[in-house]
């Protein structure tokens, strides 16, 4: 159970960073398209990490139920 809480905490941290990067990409869209693209790329990479953690949590929960 402790591992699941650590993963969830890490996931929420990544999610808040993801939201900041998406907002930053949106704000840069009109002024600097290169910075916007960089922020969007970093946000996509974080989203992939968040999705991997979702699968890991799901697997841990199914193992704990069995």
C-alpha cells in the first residue's frame, strides 16, 4: 500500500508540472513558436510518464486484490 501512495504522489507532482507546461506552451504560442513547441514536447513526455504510472497503479491494485 505504501508503494501505491508514493506512486500516486509522484503522479500528482508530474500532473501539476504537465499543466504548467501546457499553459506555458499556450502562452508562448503567439509570441515565440519555438518555445511553445519545446514546452509542448516536454508536456507530452510528462504525459507519457503519467500514463505509465496509471498502468503501474492498476497492476499493483490487481495484485493486492488477489
